[in-house]
C-alpha cells in the first residue's frame, strides 16, 4: 500500500457536490493499493500512520501522534499512487490491485484505523472525488508498505 499523509487543519472530500467526509485538525491520507498487498500491509500501514509523531508539542517539536492530539483521519482511495510513469507518456496501472481487492483492503484499512481508536471519515471508492485541504506546515509524508524493511 502506498500512502501520502498530509497534516491538515481541515480537509474535505465531495462526490458530485455531495460531502462524503470532512475533518478539522488531523491527517488526510491518500491511499493506493498494490496488487501484492495483504492484510499484513493494512495492519502495518494503519499502525504506522496512527503512531507517526508529526504533530508539534508545546515546544514546537514534532513529538505527538494523531491520538495524542485527538485529531481525526480523512482517508481517500487513490489508485493513481500506483501509476508507473517511467516509460512513455501515459502511466501504467499494472501495479494497482484489481478494484474488488483494492476496495476490500481500503475498507479494511479504514476499520484498522478505527480499531486503533482514531475517528475516520472517508471518500467513496472508485468515484470521481474533489478533495480540498489546508496543509499544516506543510507536512507531507510518503509511506509504502512494500518498503517497510
């Protein structure tokens, strides 16, 4: 699984003008599912993101995790994170999981984050979404469960 994690003061996602998820302070996670991903990737990535210490403490140091701040997580599926642009001018999507599998692991990721005590909001799988955010910092991190070791 690949994730772009952005620390935000607010974020929202809409589908066809309808709000599907919104948060105030917390994390926006754009999530792509690789064809080799399993439940192990879901568990590792959920725990890793929830426990990332990327929020500032009283001394201005990045020392706090999402649960420490009481923030929420907005999770948006984004298969384009698996696009391979090395050859030609049009991305290859061969690394992305098929839709059924990707949706199952996306839903499992949402559940895993909830199980870790974080309130989640989310987009709509396979929908054309509009995402807006106010990036705090800006702080943006990239994680790939295929590169965890």
